C-alpha cells in the first residue's frame, strides 16, 4: 500500500502536462476560447429570436377571472318623471343597481391573419440566424490563426533558447581555455577580459530568451484554455512545419467562400428586408378574435354554491390600417434605403479588399520563402565561419576578438533565420486563409 502511494506521488507531476500538435492546440483553443463561446451563445440567441418571431403569428389564448366587491353600490340619478307624477317633487330619483359581489371569468383567443411586417420579420430572423452562424465561423478562423501563430512563436522561441544555451556553454569552455593559457603566459589579460565580456553578453541574451520562451508558453496556454501551471509539450517539430510551408500551391482566390464576403452579403439582405419591413407598414393588419365569458352576481360571496352564471360569447375580425402618420413611415423607408445603399457599397469594398488581401498575402508568402532561403544560407555560412575561426583560434592563428566577432555574427544569423522561419509559417497560414477553399 505504501509503495502504491509513493508511486502515485511521483506520478502526479507527469499527469499535469499536455502534449499537443498544432491541430490539437487549435481544437483545444476552439473549445476553450471565450470569444468562440460567446459566438456560440450568439447563435443560440439567434435561434431563440427566430422562435420568438414565429410565436407572433401563432394563436394567442388568454384566461381571466375578475372578482369585484362593491362596498357601496354606485348610485345613478334618473329623472323623477320616469316613474309617474307621484314619484316625488325632486327633479331626480336616486337608484342603486346591481349586486355587491360579482365574478367574471373570460376565455379569449386571437389569431393573426395577415401582417406584412410579420412576414418580413420571419425572413429577417432567419437571416439574423445565418449572420450569427457566419460570425461564429469568422471567430473560429481568427482563433485558429491566433493559436497557430502562437504555437509557431513558441517553437521558434524554444529553438533560439536552446541555441543560445549551447553557444553560451561553448564559450564557457573557451573562457576556461583562455584563462588557462593566460596563466601559462601565452595570452594577455585583455584576451581574457574580452572573452569574459562576450560571455556575459551571451548569458544575458540566453537568460532573456529563456524568459521569453516561458512567457510564450504561458500565452499559448492562456489562448487554448490550459492552466498556467500545467506543463505544455509541443509535439510538432519546427523543421516539419517548415518543410510543409515551403511547398504549397499558388492558387486563384475564391472570395465567395470567404466568411467576410458572406457576412457583407448577408448584411445587404438584412438591410433590404429592413426596407420591406417599413414598407409593409402601409399594408393592413388583420386579426381574428373571439371570447367566451360567464358572469355571476351575488349579494353574498357564495360563488362555489349553486347559482346562475350568465354566459357571453363573441367572435370578430379587426383590420387596422395606417392612413396618415405624419410621413413618419415614409421617412423610415427612406432612411432604410440609405442604409441599404451603404451596405451595398460596403459589400463592393469588401469584395475588392479580399482580392487585394489575397494578392498581398501571396506576395508576402513568396517573399517569406525567398527571405528564409537567404537567411538559411547565411546561417550555414556563419556557422561554417564560426567553426573555422574557433579551430584557428585554438591553433593560435586568430585573436579572441575575431572569435568573439564570429560568434556574434553566428548568433545574429541564427536570430534572423528564426525570424524568417516564423514569418514564413505565419505568411503560409495567412495566404491559405485568403484562398477561400
């Protein structure tokens, strides 16, 4: 039993970790990202909005019970002459009618027969649901791109961090060698100091990159909804992603498949229905209705006992039509037409902007491929120069200054190549998004 507890104790740190590929990180981000969650709630809200609009045209049934207790019956004045000459000399006679206890129960129903704004509202609510679905897809795409970009950023940061640690460790050994040679009188103290300064700068860069790497991990965890104290391991390799990013096909865009295009198109439909909604105000609204009620009148509150109830029934149709409203409906129609024209202009602008975005993304991607090829070649040359300079330094053919400069050039070439890799990976993602497939 004790052994099991010990094994579980040591296994706990291993459980609190995640190993994710880019696709898995994206899926986790789509599941946990708050922006996506809110967009999904917008879709649910839109569906309820559709049901609410449909309910307007469904039958309405209401029940009502009304109890009245007259503490004092109302008095009515009638001309005294109504009851003959002997009714009295007063001009009016005071009379009280009715009973003190009255109950009325009513069941009423109504049905909308025709309303132009209702018909337009049904279509508008359906388009509103489509709009929320398109917004959800756009939000998902944005989250996918953000997660992928941050994943690439972490990989590049890890790669640079490992390189800086390696180059720092190499120069620690070099400083030890220089110090030993100085003690033997083979080099001057300036060589030791120069290499110590170089090593100090490398240590600073290495520590800084280590913190950047940790922060990049934390930002990725936050983006995909993982606890910050949970260990995250990236399973995709930088070289594998890089190879896949350098061999994609150049294609013509299909802007009709872009979510931005569809959103702008849907907005035109919404504004067009808005015009028709205001125009429908000129049409009549027709409603059928009916009710059934029973009245009971007592002088005592004994409605649960046997007694007479007096029924009342009615059916009818009501038509309401706007004859003149001071030109307010006309003004609303004109304003809606202006909004419609604006949305059409926006739609045209979005269409052209998406085409331009594709051309720009294609140019950026091709430039990134070319730039990475150059940076990769420069890195290989810098590594070659650095290696040869180190051999010559150990043979006493070059000074420590030349070795430090070669090391600095090598580090700079690695940094530029890392930035080129990240730019290429991100450019590939952006370009594929602009294709619209």
